[in-house]
C-alpha cells in the first residue's frame, strides 16, 4: 500500500507530469512503440517507461487493462480501463488520446471531452473526420487524484449516432 505523497516528498504535479511523459512515449506514440508480452499473463502486452525513480507500466489485453505509476518501488497511482473497440477505430482513438496528452490536460487519463478531427498527411492540417466522433464523459469533480468516466467513439454525421466502441475507466492515487 502506498504511503501518501508528502511522505514520499512528491507533489501531485510531479506524478501527473510523469503520466503525460509516459503516455506520450507509449501506446499513442507516432513511432512504433515497443510492446512486450506480459510474463505469466498469456495474451497481455505491456509498455514500460522509466524516468529516474519513476516506473510507469501500461498493461492490456485486447481492450482492457491498467496503467500504474511506481515511485522507488511503491505503487502510487493507477488507472483501470475496459470495454471494446474494433480494430478500425484504434488509430482514431490514439489521435484523440494524443490530443489530451500533448496538451497535458488530464481528462481521466483519456482524450478530450469531444474530438472529431484527423491529421491529413498531405496537407499537414487537422480536418473533420468523415466517420468518427470521440466523446469522453468524465464524472464531475474528477481530477488526477480520483476519477472515473466513460469514453466512446460514435458515428459523426448521422442523425442517429451509432456507437462503434467504448471504455469505462477509473483510478487515482492509491
């Protein structure tokens, strides 16, 4: 069980900064991120980010998993997520997540409240995505220390929105 951050001489902002650094170097990374098989957990993959006394692990299988932040061997923060996303939505999901991580805006560890853009390699500009819209409903009062919510990807330009995939998520300091 983690001691409080004061006992570890840490500020919440320090831990949040490590979260963003790790996320930008992990799953959403533009370059091919190096994933590893999780020992003892068939089908699970993980990425690991180490910076000084911090270690961040993101562990997942298909569309569920968890992210944990350790400081000097002590677990101090965790996020759990689960749901389902079809393979064709994954790049769009990564774009939405990347938007929040680059801006260093914490929205439950996920993407912005709404996102419908995509990066056009040819024009080098963001344009409206023709098919998808990302929505993140974080519970009121949530912050880096305690949060929960639901995100989903739905159809963009239709009267009746079709949900293609979703995740519930929750976490915070331990």
